[in-house]
C-alpha cells in the first residue's frame, strides 16, 4: 500500500487520519488556549460527539474524552485497513 489514496478504503482511512489529527489539535487548544476562534469552531463540530464521553469521564485540565475519541478513530482506521488485506 502506497501513500496515495487509490480506492474508497484508502479514502476512508485518510479521512479517519485527518479527523484524528484535527481532534488532537482540538485537545491541544482546549488544554492551552481557551479563547481561540479555531477552538470555538471545532467545539461546535466535536462537542456533540464528545458530550456523552464527557458526562462519564472526570473533568481534568487535559480532555480525556478527546484523546479517547482520537484513539477510537485510529482503531477504526486500523481495523478497516486490516479487513481489506
């Protein structure tokens, strides 16, 4: 498998990887800078996905729900890639 997206599965994996990167940027912004416009834009998108996890997990300075969400995205990408082989 190369670095280029050549089929639907590769596109899905690329989307999962991009979503993971943006999720980690969101987690960094939540930990460091609370008045960022980018943070507010990302919070509008990721907030509904992360709300159930945030209700369950304790509130710390580092948003654990975001890290778990990024791990789930990477696990999904991994299993999609493995099922294709």
